[in-house]
């Protein structure tokens, strides 16, 4: 999670992560060291599978989030606390960019006024400047080694040509994720973990009133939505404040609170789901009397790789995977029904896992 100081990142972090609390307070640079937490990914298919299987427990899959110090103009050159913390997010798979859209004179804004597109622009230039630094460092390294360190399939010249092209794209104020790239270009670029190449979702932090309309009619939110579309990113309306108030309530209390203020959701479930969908991931399930559980694998993973997510022994000793597609499992009322209708398959090690597959692995120990 990136954003200017004091926009609500840690408040949002606390609302999302059940068993941890980050310090959140009304002064800039409240967060210094990053906060790490795990957030469950809500998936209504889990309930359906659990009912069919009579499971005792439901275990959703999860994403890890990192709440870092606020960035300011000049962060990439070490202003504020930024530079050091940009390094913390190089390894992340996606960026949630928290932007303040709520108006409240009591909460300090580091730039003195509410202007989400200006704020988002500042953060984006800092991310771009940091990326430019990474590219320049790489160019120097490739030149110094006279191409000895060039990535596979590239010469010094071809790698530098790609790097220079991406550098000038960034210099034009654009983000790498918006750039059309060949596979060869991407081989060079993916090594650098560029921040502006990652999928990005803007979390528009709205007031409670604006949450009622999901931000529609709020000029700040609408401006941010346009801005996001131009940078190849999505927008999710959230209210960190409402989410924080819901945190310690039971599910019933939460629903009552939400219906009292007239909204369906504080936006956080949608935010996590959108983030999850942007990652090149898919979900498969295991289900039985003990538990129904969601597991995450990269798109294109084979059955043994999927088994390896549960346990490395499952991958090493993989023999076969009983597989039923989600829709078939539901319409046939479970494994035996699917088997009767011929919708149950025994797949081998080359099987590529599909979104929503229900799997049972057979393996040697
Ligand atoms: N009214 C209102 N206040 C909020 C909202 N979100 C956060 N705040 C308040 O804004 C202040 C800053 O929130 P933090 O979550 O600490 O902000 P941050 O982005 O983590 O700030 P840094 O760690 O300094 O970068 C706190 O006093 C919050 O209670 C919101 O949606 N509405
Ligand atoms: Mg913070």
C-alpha cells in the first residue's frame, strides 16, 4: 500500500488484517517501519462447496499486504522516508495506491488541500523516478560488463535498446504497465521489478456519506476514476474509517451497522478481490467433511505444481489428480454425482489446472 502520508493507509491495513494492529494517527509519517499482514480472500464458492460436503471448517486463501511509510515529493531521492521504503515493495505483485478523497479539516493533509489527482500524480512520479533509477543502474552495469551480464537471449545492444526505450517512456510521464511490449522486451524488464509495471488499484478513501453512492457524484472520486483509467489502473471506493469501525464486530453486528448507514459494504472485500484478480492467479479447491479450502496457484500451473502448494511431498510423489470443475460439482451435488454423470476426471501430471477446479491428489510418500 502506497500513498501520501496521513491518507489512511494504516487505518485500512488495520481494518483488513484481523490479528495485527499498525499505529494509525493524525500526523504525517506515523508509520516508519513497514507493517506486514495477511488478509483472507472472500469467495462465495467456498460456502456452496462447504454445504455440499458438510465441511466443519472453511479456509479461504489469502494475500499478504504491506503498509509502508507515506511517500512525498522527492521520495525517490531520499526525501521524507520514502526511498528506503520503495525497496520494501519491489518484491510485491501489485500496488494498492491509497488516495484521500474524504474532506475533513481536522485531518492534516500534507499538501494543504484535497486533490486526489494531484496527490496520485505525485506518488506516480516518485514511483516512476525510482524505476528510472533502476533502469539507469542496469544500463551502467550492462555497459561496464560489455554485455557479459546481459539477460538470456539478448546482446548488450539489444538489452540497452529496450532499456532506453522504457526509460524514455517513463520520462514522458507514463507508467510501464501502459506500454506495449514484446516478449523479448519483457524478458529484460521483468528482472528489474519495476514499480510502475505492476498492476495497480487506486483505493479511493471516501467519507461515510460518499460511500453511500460509491463515490458517484463526488468530484474528487470522479476525477480520480478518470485519472486511473488513463494510467491503466482500476479504482475501488472504500472507507477506511467505516472499515475500521467494523473491525471488532461480529458478522451480524457488522451487517446491522452497514444497513444503519445504508451501505452494502465498506469496500474492503471488493478491494482485496480486485487486487487478487489482477494478479496472474487462479483458485482451486479441496473439499470434504473436515474442511473446504481455497488454494492459490499461478495461471498455467500443472496439477503437480498445484499439489505442491499444499505440500512439497504432494508434488514430488504426485501420481494423479481427481478433478471436477466447480459448476459440475455444484450441479451434480458433489464428487459421486459428478462421477455418475462422467464429469469426474482422473488427470495426470501434464494437466493444467483450471479456475475453480475441485481436486483430490493421489501421491506416493
Ligand atoms: N475522517 C476520516 N479520517 C480518516 C479516514 N481514514 C483515515 N483517517 C484518519 O486519518 C489519520 C491518518 O490515518 P493513517 O491511517 O495513520 O494514515 P497513513 O496513510 O497510514 O499515514 P502515514 O503512516 O503517516 O503515512 C488518522 O487520524 C485516521 O483516523 C477516513 O476515511 N475518514
Ligand atoms: Mg501509516
